[in-house]
């Protein structure tokens, strides 16, 4: 009958892999970073194996001790759904901070809980954001396809900078474009006029990583 499950098929279907790890097997490890509840019950969080069974605060403290010097920012005037994905990628590349310009509220679903380990700062206006950035000695680098943009692929990223993405669909506002020390374009070879904002953010962050985490020179 429609909607009925075949018991035989259900039994033969491969079991879903378990997420994370179960309770600690054997004598518990010593160290203040370990969480007794996780050791006893298991750890199913979205963290690398190095941080299994660690307390949340201990993980953040360890990340803080080695974060990179670049920041990432995204404008949020219309509740951009890409912000969660940007936060997740920023966590993967260990950005210093993520900055939300505009609306404070953003959709956290795409972050996959990584926002718990990533510092997120809010700036109500572009003016307040740029004032903060310059006060911190950070160069503001916009990512968008403007006529005056320079190729991201050959740009010599400064070590201390904040990479700024615009609202999905509309791109960077004129205010950010005017305030940016540089604006970069990403080379495209197909028919589309633009790429997704979260994809552009990932490309820009990885370009910074290649220059400063891996020491690749610009040709």
C-alpha cells in the first residue's frame, strides 16, 4: 500500500553512521579542558576530533590563542540568509571576528552551531563599522564587481584587514564602496553575472589564507 514501509527493505538498509563519539572508554583523561558530562555521555557536537570531550569555553580559549588577523563582514539590510554560511566558513578558516553591518538579527541555521565558537560583532551602520575598523588599524577590503575593482587573484592582501561582502543580490552598498580602501573582483568565466555571497566570502578568505597562512607570493 502507498506509504507502507517494506520491513525487509528496512532491515537491509545500511545503518546511519553515528555522529560524534560515545562515552569515554577507560580511565578519564586529566585536564581542566575536559567536560565530565561529555566524558560520561558522549560528544556529538560539530567539532574536530582534537576538541572531543572539551568544555565549550576551553575550545574558544584555544581558538582565541591562534586566530588569524583577518576579519570578515557582511551587510544585513534584508535579513540575508547567507550569513550563517559565512560564519561557518569564518570558523573553518579561524577568522578573528565576523561583523554584521545593519540588522542585528540574522539566520543562524547555516552556521551549524559554529557561531558558538566564533566571535560575532554587530555594527548598526556603515559609518560605525568603518570608524571601528580604521580605529583598529584594519584595511577595509570590499568584495564586489565594480568598474574600479582590482582582481582578487593578483591582489596582495594586507595581513590586518576586514573583508566585506554585500547583501545577496544587491552587492555592496555605495557607502561601503566609498569607504573601502580597496575593492576586489573575483574572476568569472560563465554566463552568470555574479556568484553567491557565501561562496564569494569563502573564496576571499581562502585567498587571504594562501597569502598569509601558507606564504604564497602574488605573481
